[in-house]
C-alpha cells in the first residue's frame, strides 16, 4: 500500500494539456471527473461484470 496514490484529487489533470489529451483518448470525464473510457461499465467477452 506504500506505493498507492491516496490523494483524493489523483484523478485531476496536473499538466496544462493533460485534460485535453485524456479527453481525446477516453472521451469526456464522468460526473466524478474520472476518465473511464468507452466500455468501462460494460461486460467483457466472458459475460462477467467489471469489478468495482
């Protein structure tokens, strides 16, 4: 657990263009400001749901 970033703002962009790059890669952030990408909440090929 020593190497886990526990800062509550860890998902926020820290570089001027980081939010733009993340939006281009993963789409707009969700209501929590997290860039989840397409299919983050969808089932995978096995039919199992993603762990949360």
